[in-house]
């Protein structure tokens, strides 16, 4: 099945939507219009990219865009920086929220085939640390339509319970990564899988000791530091994990009618102190990772203000 991605202007978008009577309602976030033409799925994104996916992609793209599609136009950029992982059918996994006082820990594993690796690159998938939250939301909505994946969210209540039982954050991440990878393997044809790559947060031997149950396909599992920049599968997983975290933080901000800050900075301490004063320390513990030092700093700020 061929994949073609092109950038088009607003006038062309409107013409295509009108001419082909494309569907424009009840679509995923980031998707402007879609329609199946012959055996090819055509989707237009708000980023002004149009994607053709199907066995007749080149023919349909030529018809819709009014130009002949050449191999260089329907493939990845001419000189992509290709890593070993992107030339294999790969499951990548990564997490978000581990360094943030507020919000959950989110872990995602995503399967990216060699074919879809090219497609994701054309869509702009890259290291999530280089992307704004707005861009992450847009890309995640596209990735989840393309890649089999498993997203696991460990909310603050369960996180704090595990931490109180003696689980380190590293153990939590190892267990969640292992489960997410297992879930994805169960959703694909395992015979097509060639590699598994985990964004490394601990030595492989420690990871294996921490996981509950066996590591699936240990024989083809690799650990890579700064994996988001080395594997498109990790980058895809990272974006989905970050997307889930961002959405959760947005919901917290709406619930408490304040902008809940990310990270673990002094700004976080100040906002936590305000929430203690307005609500209670017990309420704060429901939406934060209790063992972070920010908790003690926030309590200290509240105590100091009361003395003043």
C-alpha cells in the first residue's frame, strides 16, 4: 500500500473538499476533511497536508492534485537522516510526566513499519522535545490513526500508592513499558516485528529485574539513550505519551480554574502553595506525585505566609 503526503494551499484545499464532497464533521482533532476515493483513503489535515493512503495512491493523488506523482514526490524527503531502527518494522516506547510534579505518568508503545516510518517523517514526526504542545496534539491525532499502539496512564492516586508500597519511579516505568509493548505485540502480526527499542531510562539488566512477567521478544529488544532522535517509532510513542499528559494537564487546569504548570520549578512550588491555601494538602496530593520535593517546598511557602 502506497503513501503520499503533499502540502497544499487553502484555495486548493477548499476546491478538493467541494469537488469530492469530502466528509468534514465528526473528525479527529487535526483532521480537516477525509474521503475514500477508489481504494485510497484521502485525508486533509489542518497543517495543510494532504495524505493519500492505499494501493492506488499515486493514481488518485495525480487525479486529485492534477499533477503526475513521481517516485521522489511520493516517498520520503530526498536525503533523510535514516537510523538503523527506521529500516526495520519496530516497536518503540517512551513515557511522559516522569519529571513533572503535577499530573500522571503516561507510557506509550507504538508499532511503526518500514513503510509508515517514511510516512511519519513526511507528517513531521520527530523528537517530541523539539515540538510545542500544540504541534504534539496535532501530530498525535494523526499518528494514532496510522500506528497500532498502547497508551497506559498511571494516575496520581495509583502512582502515590505504588510509591508508598516501595516502588521506585524506575520500577513503575519498567512495568508500564513492558505492559505497553506486550499489548502492541498482541495487536499486530508478530512475525512482521523485527525490533523493539525502548528509550533508555535504566540499564537493561535493571529493567529486566523490575518488570512483572517475562520481557516479550527480549532477543530483539534494544535500549537507546535519546531514543526519540534515533528512532521514529520512539518519537511516535513519545508524542502520543506527551499528548495524553498534555490533555490531562489541560483538564486539571479547567477543573481548578488556573493554569497548572508543568515541570518541577519554583513556579510549580508557588502554584502548589496556592492550591493548598484554597483547597487542602490532601486535595493537592490527589493531583501530584507526593514524593517530589515540591510538596515540602509548597508547605514551607504556606507556613511562611501564615507567619507573615
